[in-house]
């Protein structure tokens, strides 16, 4: 059995290390990377076993994924601030051929969830142990392929698949409700036939409990709808109208550095 981390501390460490990556790069997808930190912390800090798989379908949130892998020893610390540089092992979106610990290449939105369904179905038909965790963005659900994958997962009753919707209400060009529609994800997923929970996705206890519930139930697919805040963890970015991808100003870089400094002091 793997060692279970202090998930609050792990979440804080992930955000701080992600900040360091952005400070060095001076740009990045901060909004979606920060909104999924608690989910990343719970999956990697407690639940994911060696027979399990993780798919970050919203691949642009890769920096928080990389931060977790670095803190767990998969990615050497000297590489963590080379995000998106020439020759880096940390490309803008996860690539399983380049980054230690990454199990699925993603980035073309809508496709990761299909890969996750294939993994879960493959485990099922081979009679193998293992669960598949997949984080999908709310804006990503504009892609029709997402709903084709949901139909497949529901039809095959993939109870070894946990689909996590990051419902932070915003996408690259505005509010999801303005660009696409006001998805009622819980109703939608329940109607598909998923065991569905709706939670505060930036509350680590709620995320932890929801995953625990999924792992206990059998006979149908699992879905967790996380109501989250884009840029969660640093109020400056939470309050911005848009923080999907940012070219950081000096003021914004100072906010990131302030969070890093406060975290180091708090965790000493």
C-alpha cells in the first residue's frame, strides 16, 4: 500500500511548485491548472496505485500534473522549470513519450476521455485490476467526442473509470454558459447512467470522500462534478475575469512569488 500524503500540504506544495514554473516561464495556463489541484492531490497523494492510470484530458492544465509528479519523485527537480522550452521533458501538454510518470498523451480537447474509456474497457475485458482516473474540462465538453465517450462508458458499465468534470465555469473565450450552454452536469451524467456526485472541487475533504465513494460502488460508471474556481488558491487570479492563459505582468509575477514565499514559510 502506498504512503498516504497530508493532502492539504500536498495541495499547497503543488500550487507553489506550479507557481515556480510560471515565474520562470512568465506565461502559462494558470486558471485550469489551479482549479484541479485538489483533485490531483487526492488522486496522486492517496488513491492512485501502480495498477491504476491517470488521464488529464484537459491537457493544458499539465503544469499542476507535472508539479505533483516532481514532488513524488518521477520528474527530477532540475527539469521542473523548463516548461515548454526547446528540448524540455515538460511540453505544454502531457506526452507519455517524453515525461516520466505521464501515462497518456493529451491536449487535443475531447480526446483524452476516449483514451480513458479505452484503458478502462481494456482492463475489464482482460480481467485486470486497476482504475482509470480522468479529468475533463467543462469547456472541453463543447467537443462532441466527449459525449460519445460518455455513451460508451455508460453502455459498458465501466465501474473502474472515474470521470472528473472540472466545472470552473470559464473557458478560453469567456463563461462556458455564454459560449456553449449552461451544462447541468449532474443531471446529464445521471441520465447517462453514471453514479454521480457533485462537490466543491476545491475542498480537499469533499474530493477525497467522493473518490472513496466511487471506489466502493460497482455496476456503473462513476462521475464527479467538481464546482471549482478558475485560478483557485491565489485571490488575485481568482478575481480576474479571465485567467485561462496569461502572459504575466511584473505585478502578477510578484503575486506568484508572494505565494511561493508564504508557502515555504508555512511548510517549514
